[in-house]
C-alpha cells in the first residue's frame, strides 16, 4: 500500500470514528428517536453529505454502535469464561465481566440496555434488529454454555432447560445493576461489587450440588 493510500485509509477511519463518537453522544443525550443525522453531523463537525457517504443513515450509525458494544461484551465474556477451571469459577468470572462492561464502558452499556429501554424498543428495521438479536443471543449463550455443562455434569441442580437457569442468573445481575444505576445503593452506602459478591455466594450455593 502506497503512502497516499495509507493516508486516505487513515483519514477515512478517523472520520468514521468521529461520526460514531458523535452518534454515541447524541443517542445517549437525545435517544434514538430524538437524534437526527443533522445533529450527528453538527457534533462531528461534518456536513450531512459526508455522513451519508460513510453511512446509509441514522439506523446504520446506531446499528454500528450497537454492534461495537456487543463485540466488546462478547470478548469480555469469552475471556472470562475461559479464565475459570471449575463451573463456579467460570460463572463468577462471567458475572464480573458483565459488571466490568457496565462500569468501564457505560456509554455502550446504556445504549444497549437503558437508553430508550434498549435497542429492542426503538423501532429498528427488521433486518438490523435481527442482526443485533443474534449478537445478543451470542453473548447470553456464553453463560448458557457454562450452565448447560454444569447441569449435564450434575454440578448444577436444575431439571428444566438450561436457558431457564441462564435467564434467572442474568436477571439477578441485571437487577443489581439496575438498582445501582437508579442510585438506590448510594442511600444505603452499599457497594455494587460487594453486593454482587454476596449475591453470587447465595446463588451459587443454592444451585451447585454439594
């Protein structure tokens, strides 16, 4: 690749990053429905024509941001799952990885889950929604794989489908994050990580075969 081609590629990537950064900011401030391509162009200090040169429209920008968020989350969860040797260690690591996604990447987390009630509630085109649903299912399947293996080996007590237990565990973590996000823990001087540790001990003690 020539020096000129490398420069053009770098400029193209820099513009795309500026657009996505502006999009994240606007979607968090105004929501998916409230933000416009014109708003994003203004925040990125570009013309709307330049925005449409790189993206098909607002849906495309929003979808790319959600895809970035899911790919980051999946990477964190996969690394966490691989880091543990026992079922308990893997479940513990996955829970902490999800908490890390919430604390270390709040913009991505909020766009996927809290802002506008999450990506599933904003009225995306079917094709884009299907793509994001697949990434969402992929992230949950990492937890489900550990749960399913634990059930199959007789380590986890559960007579139904693994997805039932997976959603139950996920709901506990999401519930703690929601309570923290809304500020209730502050009033009682509670620490999110310490409360997660406490809840994990109770849950894992209840579902793991002695």
